[in-house]
C-alpha cells in the first residue's frame, strides 16, 4: 500500500482557508466599525444560559444601552457622513455574506 500526498493541493486548500477567514473577519469588523461610526451601536440582549460564564443583569443591560445611546449622540459626524458610514456598513456585511456564500459554492461545486 503506497500513500502519496498531493502537497500542492494541501497548500491550495490552506491558502484558500486563510484568505476566506481573513475576508470574512475583516469585512465583519469593518462593518461593525462603520455601524458604530454611523451612530447605530448594536446592543444585544443578554442571554440566559444555565452554564454561562457570565450573565449580565437587566440593570447592566439597561446601563449598556444607555451608554450606547449616549455614544451615538456624541458622534462628530454630520447626518450625511453617518448615512455614508451606514451604507458602507451594510456593504461590508454584504461582502462578508458573499465571502461565506463563495466558500459554500467552492465546497459544494468544487472538485
């Protein structure tokens, strides 16, 4: 029994995985950054898990929402700049989704 490894194919898969990870994380981070600059800080409601490491209380959630609203009011950007940042955020999230879909297409339709 002779086992041979196609090292070029291994390197291609490794490079594709690294590029895909960098694209998805990069576009997502850019989208979040632009979303915050647009004054739309995402506030996530606390989740109640039985084995969670840390669960925030309703008081802490209200405090964080209040801080996010205060930060949105302090934005030095004009209304037009906020709109452009929001459109950029939506575009970055769309590119993130396209990168994920491209990876799925490569997995399903690739050889």
